[in-house]
C-alpha cells in the first residue's frame, strides 16, 4: 500500500505552472535588463542580471530535489526549529545586515546577497501550521487566538524596521486563521479598519466620524428594540472615531514623507509625475502602451528606455504589459490564479491539519504577493516593494518561493503515506 | 463558508486587476501616446531650401544657417548661471529677464532664448549644452536675400500656424513654410522633404540608438533650385521707378508668357522679414492699411482699365464684322448716344477711321463700334454675351492660372450681369455703352492688362503668364506651354497695331518714343472713386499705360498702373517707355525723363484725404530717398503736348 515514489504522487500541474512562470519570468528579466547592457553577451554572462537570474534558476533545481527528498515528516517535526532559525536570521540583520536601497534586509556573501525575510515566510507558515494542527488548539479560545497571532507578530516586529511594506504580507495569515476557526469579527474588523483607513485619508476625520455616527444611529433605531444596545453602539462609535483620528494623526505625524506620498499618489493627491509619482506613472505608461497584443518581445520602448525603475524586480510585470499586451498580461494572471486555486484545492484535500494549514499559508502568501505587486504596478495600490513570485529578479525571492511551494507539494505527494 | 472566503477574495481581486489592465491597455489611448513621447524622440533633418535665381541665372535668394538657443523654462534647474552667461556673453540681468519672458509665454513650451548665434558661439555652446538643463539648440535655415527688391515675388518664410498643421500632415509645430509669392506657390519644390529619424531614448533623455534599427527613418530630400522668368535688373528698375508712387507694373515676354517684371508699389526689402525683427516688421507691414505694402497690386488690384480697353472693343468689332478698318465715325468732341446723354471726347474731331480712332483715343469711335456689336443681333443680351466671350478668350474675367498664389478674376460683364443689375426693365447698348471705353462694369488687374497687350503683340494668342523658368531636376507645368488662341482672327490685329504704333508718333504718347525701338502703346486714364466719411468722393484719376515693343518682333509687353497719377501719359507712359528701353537696350539714354520719374512722388496726392498721415510707417522709414515733390508746373510744361484727357 505504501508508495514512496514522490514523482508518482507529485502534483505535476502545479509543477508545470511553476516552470512556465519561472521561464516567463526569466524571459521578461532578460528583456528588461537588456537596455543596460552595452554589448549583448551570452545569457550565461553572470555579471549581467539575466545571467545571474539564469544561475538562480539552475540552482533552484537541486534545491527542489533536496526539498522533495527530505522525509515528509521532517517539516512538521522541525517546524519550531526552522521558525526559530528564521527569527534569528531576521534578528541578525540588526547586527550584520547590509543596507541596500534604504532597507537593511540583506546578508552579503561576496557579490551575492541573501534576504532572510524571503525564507521566514515559509518558516512562519510551518510554525503556524504546527501550532494549529495541535488537537487542543481551538481558535474560539481567546488565549489561543493571542498565541496564534503571537507567532505572526514576532516576525512582523522584526521585519517592520527594515521593510515595513513586506510586513503587510503577514496580514494574509488572518485569512488562514479564519479558515481554521478564527471568529469572523476579526476579518470584519480588519476589513472595516482598512476601509476606514482609506476613507480617513480621503475625507476630513470630523466628517467621516459624523457619517459613522449617523450610520450607527440609523442601525440602532432600525434594530428591533430588544436588540438595541446603546452601550455597544457607543463603544463602536468611540472606537471608530478614535481610529479615524488616530489614522489621521499617524499619517500626518508618524509616517515619513515618502510613506505619505505613496498613499497620496494613489488617492490622486500628488501630481508631480517627475518626482515621487514617477514610478507609478511610468509603470502605467509602460503597461498602457502595450495595447491588446503588446509591442512584441524585446520591442518594448519603455522597457528598452529603462523608464520604469526597478523593472526587473518589483516592476517586472510592466514588461509583460508592454511587450505582451493585455492578452499576455491576462495569460500571466491566469497562470497565477490557476496555481493559487490549485493549491487551495490541494490543501482542502489534505488528510492532516498541518499540511492543510500549511497549504493555505502557501496559497495565501502567493496570492498576497501576486495581488499587492500587480495592484501596485497598475496603480491601484500604494508603492510597496514586494516581488512577483517566480517572476521578479532575485535569488532569495525565487528560492524562498520555490521552497515554500515545494515543501507543500512534498507534503501533498506524501499524503498517501500518512495514517 | 470559511472555505470560500479566500477563493472569493481571489476571484474579486482578479476581476479588479483585469478590469484595471483592460482600462490601461485597451481603453485609455493616452498612455500609448505618452509612451511614444516618452521613449521615442523624433529628430527631423531639415533639408536646405532651394535657391532662387532670375532668368539669366543671377542668384536672388540663398540661405543662411541660424542657430537659436531655445529654452523650456520649467526644465531649467540647477544650472551654473555664471558659466552660462559668460559663455553666451550676456549679463545675469539679461538672463533672468529672458527666462522670465519665456516663462510668461509658457513654462512648458520652448521659446527662443537667444536667436541667431554664429557658428562659433554655436559650437562652443553645443559642447556644454548637456550641463544646462532646459536649454537646447535649434538649427534653422533662414533666407539670405541677395537683392533688396522683389519682395512681392519671393514672398517670405514663416512658421506654420495651427491651421496648416491640422490641414497638412507634413508640417509640425515650429516648421517653416513659404507664404506668398513663389515661396508659397513652389513651396513643395523649394522646401524638399524633411528627413525623419526615430531615436530611442532612455529615462535620462539620452539617445540609446535608432528605433527599430531605423526601419521608419527617412532621408531628407533636398529642396530644388528654381529659376524665375524675372529679369532682375528690370525688376529692380521698375521698383525704383515706382518709389513714392502706388501701383503696379507687369511686364511679360509675349512669345512665351514669361513674366519679366512684377512690380508692386510700395514694396519693402525682403530682408526685413528675416530674423529677429521679422514678427515686428511683418505686423507693421500688415497693419499699414493705407499703403498696403503686402498687397500685390500687380496681381490683386482690380482697376477700371480705361482707354486701353478700346483696343479690345476695336478687335471685337472687326471680328464681328460690324466695322472694317475704313469705317468712319464722325466726332464732334463728343457723342450723343441717347437723347440727353452725351459722352465728351477730346480727340481732334472730324471723321475718324480706326487708325486715328486708336491713336487719338476717340470715345465716339469706340462707343459707336461697341453699340454696333451689341445691336448686331437685335438682342442686347446675345450681343453682350458674344462680346463677353471674345474678351474671355483674352484671359479676362477669370483667374489666369499663373503660378503665383494670389489673384483676382477682374470682371467682364455678361448678359446675366445686366439682368441682375436692371431687373424688370429693358437695357440696351446705350445703357452699357461706357464699357466701350473701359469705364463701365469692366475691371482688370494689371497682369490681365499686360497679358491683353501681349496677346495683341502676338496677333491673337498668348501663353498663360508664369514666373517659373526652370526647376533644377524638375519640369515646369505643361499648361505654361499651351498656346491660347483668341477668338479674334489674327488678320484683324495689324490695323489695330498700326494705330497703337502711331500713339507714339501722333497720338497720346507723343514724345515718349525711344529712339530705335518701334513701340506700340495705349494710354489710359481711369476715373475712380472712394468712400470717405460715407461720401462718394471722386479721387484723382489713375494713370495707365500698356505697350509692347518692338512692333514686328515683340520682346516685351507691359502694363503700368499708377494710382491717382492724373492721366496716362503723365506717369505710366514715361515709366513704360523707360522700362522698355531698359529691357531692350539695357541702358537709358533719356536721363532727364529717368530722373524725373525716379524722384517724382505722389505722396502728397495720397495724403490729401488723410487728415493726419502717419509719417513713420515702415514703408516711409525704408524709402531711401526723401519725399521730394516735383513741381506741377514742371510736369505740365514738359508734358503739355502729351496731355491726355479724362475719359481717354
């Protein structure tokens, strides 16, 4: 009955999508980095960005083999260790970190750098899965909620100082916890807070609070008398008012100018397209100029001109948009959605809670990166530097996502061996 | 429920992203445009404009390179002002003033910061240009006029306006285009075709090579040189003779239709419409509504032709067989063409035949002939149309199709004209008899008048007048090689021509003949009126003259019009005579006459009805000679014999 062969049980559909995404990613990196190359050299020229990425891709093959050949139970058994190592690697940044573009989130090894935060996502997922898979853990219990959130809070606190944007990624774990029984008011509160946050930046706090008051009073009197609870209503009102005013205060006094600008661009408050708005503006121009079918591979004028900053990393999708057009963009989006939905589907059919939670974490992480990155590139989300999984240039990112995905595929392939 | 939240969010978010992408990539066109502006720089290579030569190959119009420093005020940032100023040798105050002026015009659009650098300054600036954000060099090719006459023939070069840009895809903002004169009519030949280079640029606006390996690039095609039919020396002389007069001279070579001279007065030095003062000068010329220097009188002024029109009346009468050369009409210093209607005549009276009728310019003779034409069919409308059609075969009443951009039809009435003018009641030859002597509804431009006399010189045919002689590496329009034959039989021309010849011997131009040249001509004096303060005021008559020479082998046909020049032989006659002498003999023997014409001025006449004449118009400023009035007595005594009379 036991079938140890990983290759037979591996979800080849996910692997296939992964391979396509990595190859497409490299092709677009090649195109976007060509502009800075004086003479076209071999694709194996490791001094060039496309050459390095090629190397990263090649090196991820042994990585995959290692991940798949490790015993299926290893990840569950050692999840705590992995988590702690991950946290230490983040903490170590405060001492040994190398500052690149204002963010000290790198370890430098000669000419190569390593970004621990890319791996900590995996570690955190494992730790969360391990914690939730404990039969005694019931998320209806407030103490359990606090503990679960604590697992997430530690890496967030360690990442925020270096890279506040990526900390946002951890927000997606709320959806995983909800799947596993976290009361829905967490999600609603998060959702309302998000809406209020955006509204608070657009509308004067006093006006917004007034509107909230009107809504609360309306709801209060429309409720059946027996359900009217003026104490709860007052508390809700005070919380909303406090939140709105504190958002305004934090935005104006705690945020740094470049953080404020990122939101202001999005809200249409900034018009300086040569300054802070440059990235988003150029990115929209590049994508928008692609039209239905794009300008053709290696024919993107914006890409060639190097107008879009960081195009090979966070803005890699602009190359897709410009050179492959709407049709090409749709294809890439379809691949991502297909992969994420496939992982959710696989997660739901897991026999152990551990691998199900972990699968959910994988889907959630891929999704939040995919969404935040593309939404930023098309100008509907603030500029937050998160990579597009498998696409963006960078060894740490590619390996991090590869490990994240293949650990789950290993678990999925291994499921027949459990129980 | 808990299972579907994440997939639902994924679904919603994906729809959102796809919609946004659809909007950016498919709906919003502006981004495509921005992308092109962003990444592709179009660099134009302007070919040099073709040179203009006269009929003998004398260079009239060449080019001069000119380099302007342009500024886009919004982009001027972090520049070393001191270095900049010392490089261009300007003061800091100048610098600030110019920037401010440009900013007032537009912070975003380029303005000329410093016009017309010389080559050395240009080279020095170009080297360090990249240090000065917001400044760049625009090379232009300006006209370099070798002569100070012929402004109306050449036209000028100006920047295209928005109207032209919208109509003609070739032109972009800032491009130059020929306006008026041959610069306009031969614009496409002179300008050539600009070359286009698409250059890929990066975000620092640096060129990073040719766009798509130059697949869309085109090479500039040089402008072609042209030779005009103008005789530069004759043109110059004509303009000099017309100084301080208003009017036009058109000289044509009869056997080819080539325009030898096309003078309008007052005119201006073409060089004033080049360079920094161009705009200011043009505005001054444009706004001079009294002297109208930009109005080419040779082509545009529709005058009552007066007596020269009698030539046509005679020819049509002969062709229609209503008279022959021996037909006689009796004139007793006038002509009673209807009860109570009398047309005065200043001929010597008695029984006149065609020959004396012409050289004495007898009103009675031609009025009688005209009435016979109109009455020939006992049907005035038909008579008028027959007459009118003969005239049209001389190129009258229509645009002539010459190769200059402006013109007027003139006016030759038809039966329709009179049906409109006299609706409901009969009109007859008597009603319209003043047409006979060129005073009725007939209007002609000087060039039509010149073409008419050229046709007479040719004994019944003409070539469409034209100003293009040769296009280097091109061919000129076939229509200028097409002979137009009149409806009047050639045999009827000789009697008329012999009359015109004796205009110089015994007639109204007696005393203006040139030794050794047989000139045939005809004086004209045309009444004219103007509305001044709402009242119709009769102004001084126009002085008109048409002539061709030599009689048997015509080399030049000419029409001269001098506004308010009293009578034909007073101004137009002598000028015609001098022009003919100049063209045929290349030098003037009658120095007294020449001096009188060169120095003579009609300014006083022109200023008569203007309460406060403006003295400092550009035209007045440019007049090289001071306004010198020749005393009227002097003219009268000298010209008393040649004196024409009103109505001739």
